[in-house]
């Protein structure tokens, strides 16, 4: 095992090395978040109390329209702010800080990559996340604080149309974000030295198909409890299999790279932030700019509506005056 990890470390030590991560629920289990399919501890095996027709219904958009309570019962347990990122999340952050990170494709909806400090430009949330929320009918956005406030007493509903509001998590029956496809088209055709697949069973497509599309010149690394996906179906001679827990692998990697103290410091900062209730996702410049533009557009819309109303009243008054008969 140590020799294999040393190979990964040697690749990362190269000055211009670029690593792309493909991660799943297994990198978050050490944070206390259940994965989906592990016996007894997996998310689906713990959903019996919700009396669902089938476990996946909790993430089915048609079922959500009929019974949103099931999802929000579960959402209270998974909502960001209750969990500290794992060592693996902070290792991704270190790769970013060391200018080694090309991209992080994640199946996870917990936003822990963001909480660890990975910037928006590096993250592709294939299945969406809790970062934003929209009405399922009119697509109006709801601020996260308002959503959390409503969750305490009722199902969050849209102020405009009274439709149900949900986080921007991709449910069964919904399309994946365009960013997923657009970014992968760009990344798959450009330089990638290392492709690290971690904590995923590679069972859900199209995400599961990404490692198979990685260039033959790129070294693929699987960090997981067992072989899966293309690593099992179409293994390559250059593949490196590290069948161990995700955190243990990055602990050793950090030691071999000389990043151990930095990794431990980031983990400690995260724990302190959660304790002080200061763990949050900072808004990106793009998000702040978008919010300003949306507010400006909302003001302009109100002004346009008021102007249109005034013009309509003037027209009505003019029509009335035309019909007034004046006695001579």
C-alpha cells in the first residue's frame, strides 16, 4: 500500500502536475453523514421511518410534488452547518492552494468541498447541492436563511406563486446541471496528469462514466473500500488501487508530500469554526454580482409596471373623455 501511495505522491510532486478529483459519499462518511448504500448505516436503509413507497422516492421530483415532507424530514439531518469537512475535503483544498487542483467533480450535495475552502471555479456539483434554492414551479430563488427559517415550522413555499421550494439538488426525473457537461467537455480534452476517484461506487450515470473517458496518458487512482466501475470492468496497467478509507490515504499522502502540518491545521480550523458557529460558505464574486443585478432588475421591473399602470390609467381616462357628451 505504501509503495502505491508513494507513486501518487511522486506524481503530485511534479511542478506542473494537475489533479482532478471525482468524489462520492464515501469522503463524507467520517464527517457523520451517511452514504447511500452501505448495509445498516447507508441513507437508504435508514428511510423506513418515512414510510416511502421505495427508498429513492425521497429524491424523486414527482413524489416531492405530492409529498415534500419526506424530503424535508431528511434534509434537516443533512443540512450544511452541522458537519465539519473531512481530512479528504481539506486535502482537496490543499491541492488548490498548492496550484495542483484542476477540478473537483462531486456527487455529494453536502457542500463540504465549499466549506473546506475549495473555490467555486474548481467545483462541479454533478447532482446539485444545498448551496441555492428555487421554486419548482416558477423558479424564483429563495435565500438559504429564509428556507431554513421556514423549515422549522412548515414546508418552504414560494412567496410569488405558493409553489414548493427545494434546494438545487438534482432529483430523479430532473436534468443534471449544464455546468457538468460543459466543464467536462473542456476538461476531458485538456491536460490532466492524475485522476483521483474516491468514495464512490461509480453506480450512477453519467457521473460513473467519467473515469472511463480520462485520457490514457493520465494515471487513474481509486481510493475506495472495493474495486468498482471502469477500474473493475476495464482496468489499465497504470491504474493505482488504494482499497482503504479515504482519510487514511490522504493522511499518508500528506505525510509523504510534507503537507501534514498544514492538513492538520485546516482540520482544526474547521472544528473550531463549527464550535463557534462560524462555518459558512462565502459568496463568490459572481454570486454577489448576480444578486446585485437581480435586485436592480427587480426594482426596474416594479418601475416599469408602475409606468405601464399609469399609462393604462391615462388611456382609460382619455377614452372616458372621448365618450363624454357635452350639451350645448
